């Protein structure tokens, strides 16, 4: 255990969590260094929030230990723990008649003493926390009259005003639109990188989890089934198994999610590439029209979406030449389709590769004939 303590700022050993003596998740072994971001993912109801509540000591573990900065958290006083760890949970707090500044100031409670009076230094910490999350303009506004995105920024400022070394967040982006999700997570990323703030959070958005995390813990059944880097987790079809995806598709390389592909023989052939085919593929999927597409290289932007939505993709290996048999297969598919859509631009692939022009002319002759 000593070696683990020296290497990691936070870790758990043999941690088992649950309710009323009944284990929900067993033998949790996770860890992170200072300045790292650890994200919990898993299906709804898997127990992500339960694990976080044990970490922040809202619940008592059934077994095992949780160690923060070399010391078990159960051995730390409430004030000692609050000076090291701050928390943002999913509950929407509704403080009455409090300005945003007053909400942030309440985060200084580990330092203010019995009467909660803020010193000049406390006020400076509050100002710095609000500036870090770009919430200075909200200071005088009533907390209960601002938007969800603004509330999340204020609550993050409150957590930061505790001057923690570790912050724990439960689904912090749940109520945010895409702009505010990105802004919020970019602040966390910057704080982790520049201030060595360690972060533990749960997320439903897999694309964001993959991008922000140094480590990912996957909860499935009664255990943390996998723990590792995003590159280790998002591979080999694991996410599909973790979430038991049976309808639709998920591409781990790009984080792309697609609805089920239309069934049946291709009715339309889409001549595409370099991202030009994606909107066409999705339009045909919405209309329930089976289609084929090509010729696409495996490193083309269109390829992952085509692979999930098309009845057949005429493809080539990345950076390979277009083989004659690929051109012939594309012509066979065109012969069986009632329509051909050319999504390619006149410049680009159409100029660089004569095979595309050949297929377009073939399609024109077939349709006119």
C-alpha cells in the first residue's frame, strides 16, 4: 500500500459500496494522480452516483478504503476533508434571496470560523474563483433567476472557492446545452492542467468523456468492469457491450451515434467522399431508403457513418489506390439502383481521381438510357 500511496494522490482499495448492508458494486480499484481527470461511465442506474457519494463521505462504504493524499478519508475531520475536497452534485439547489456572489462565498466555510465572517483574503479567493469560470458579471444577480448554464458556473466557482485539491462532480453537464457543456468542461480541463486540480466526475456524454478524461472507470453489473485510458476503453466494441446497444450503432473511433440502417437492397447509390456523403446518408436513413456508397477510403470522413448506415460500402484501404474490381463493383451496384446521387464537389476527388468521373458518366448513361 505504501508504493500506491506514493504514486497516486487518490485511490481506492477493495472498496465495496451499497445500501443497508447489501453490496451494489464490489472491490472497486481506481486511482488518479494530481491534475488528472477520472470519469465514471455506465448505464443508467449502474451505481455511478453511489460510488461518488461514498468518495465524498455521504455514504459509508461496506468494505475497503478510500485514500486521499496518503490518508484514509474516514480518518479526516469534516473541516480537514472540506479543505481538500469540494463537491458538485446533480441536485439543483435553490438558495432563497442569495446573490451569486453570496453563493460562491458560502464555499469558504472551511476557513471562516464559527461566525462565518469573510476576511480580505477570503474575498480575494471568491473573486478569483468567479473570474476563473467567467462568472464575474453574475455576482450581483439573484441565483434563482439565472440560467442553468450560469448556475453551473456559479456552483463550480463555489467549489473552487474552497481551494480544493480534488473536486467531485456528479453529471455536471446534465442541464446544459452544447455550448455550456463545452465551456464548463474546458474550464475543468484548464484547471487540471494549469493548477493540478484532480477531478472525479460522472458523465453520460461518451464523446465528452473520451475527450476530457485521463482515466475512465466503467461500471457494469456489480463491479468496475474496466479501468484505463480512453484509448483502452473506447476500443474493440466494448462500449456497445457496456451499454448493451441492440438498436442503432456507435462508432468508438469517432464517437458517432447513428440510428438503425434501412433494411433491404440498395435503391440509391451515393458517390461521395471527404465528408460530402454524411448529410445524404442521414437523409436517406430518415426516409427509410436503403443505399450503397463508394468509393471510400477507410480513413475518409464519410467512412464510419457509411459503414453504419449503408447496405454496402465499396471501400479501399487507407491511402491505397482504387482497384479495378472496386470500380466494377460500384458499377454493379449502380446497375441495381433506381437513382444515383453525386455528393462530390467538382473540384477535389472528381479532379484527382478519374475513377470518380468514370462512375459519374456511367451513372448518367444508365439513367438516360
